[in-house]
C-alpha cells in the first residue's frame, strides 16, 4: 500500500507540476521511437533474410538483380562490402575448381593465393573497387606446358587488366567520343578512373568492322607537313568511311592501290570501281 501511495503521489506530482506533463509525454514519445526503430530493424532483417543469404557464415551471395551497382557476380561469392568515400567489395570464386587456360583440364589442387584489385563503374558518385582473391592451381595434365595457372574470371575482367569489362567499354566509348585529355576531364567529374593513355590504348585495341567492297571511292591529297610532304587519302563515299592512307600522292602509288582493290573485289579481277577525285 505504501508503494502504491508513493507511485500515485509521484504521478500526481508530475501531473500538477509545471514540467510534469511534459516529462510524461517525453517518456511516451521516447518509448514510441524505440518501438518504431525496433519494428523497422525487424522488417529489414526479414527482407534481407528472405531475398539474400545474408546470415550465412563468413559470406553471402548477391545476385545481379538485387545489387545493380555491381557487375554480374553470379560465379563469385561476396565476402565483405565496405562503404565509405568509395565502395570496396571483397570477392572470391564460388567454384572449388578451375580450368587450365592452355589444355582445359579441370583442377582442384590449389598451389597458392593472391589478390587482384579491379576498378569498376562508380555507384551513386562513389568509386567502386573490387578486391578479388585469386587461386593458383596445379595443372593435372602431365603433358601441359603450364604446370601452374591462375583462375580466370571471363565475365568480370580480362587477364592482367585492372578494370572490369563494363568499365573498359565505358572508357573506350569516352575515348571515341572525346579523345584522351577531354575524356579524362569528363571521367574526373563522373568519378571514373582512367588516364589519357588508357583511353587511347583502348581505342587502338578496338577491332574495326570488316569493310565491304567499295563501289564509289574518293581520292584526295593532304599534307603530312605543308609544302614538304603530302599523302593520299582514300575513302568510301557511300559509307563515308576511310579506306586507306597512302604515304605519297604519286600516280604510281595510287594506281597500284587501285589495281589491288580491283583484284580483291569479290574475287573478280578487273571489276570496275568509280573513282572521284578532289581535283
């Protein structure tokens, strides 16, 4: 009874005290906030538990549909994700075996491990870095020239390359559109890594499409060095694509190139080609 009287007196004092009303409301408001965040945390845990293997020990798998900021990692296992001024993702191969790049023999004998650091497209303005744990295997084929080989990730990157495939394609398109220095300036604004030499190297490594046999050819001279050295530019006037650049503008050089093109056109010697000169 004494405890009840004390509690009643305390509650009455809170009600009639100038600050008692506000104190009681602050307590109820705090309990409501705690209840809300607990329910929110439970809901998030349920979503993660249903859609990903988030609570697996040591690692969890994330598919491409659930995490679009990363490339296709269906054959990799994500160990850790750190989000700071940049996104760092640590991954390793999901398969316990790997195939030798020379003979194609599957091996599961691990010789050693090392890590590769790859750069990927930015996510929400943050640079993305992939730390890939790579295993070296013993080749099981005794006649193979490679006794030890490293596993490869063809869907992610190429051997001895520090960029993912989709970042390489982005840099290549930037190089085609803007060139080296201008592409680097745009890359800095978009948090895309890469130097001017990298952009130009990717442009030069691009395989050109096979050109069809031209029917209408345009020929004009241009100067390697004005008043000292001139060359000849040959282009396809129908597709507006360049065909060749000759080292000089002499008649003999141009005639030899025209005969070579005529002989290889459709495998029929003597095929006619319409030539339009800039002169």
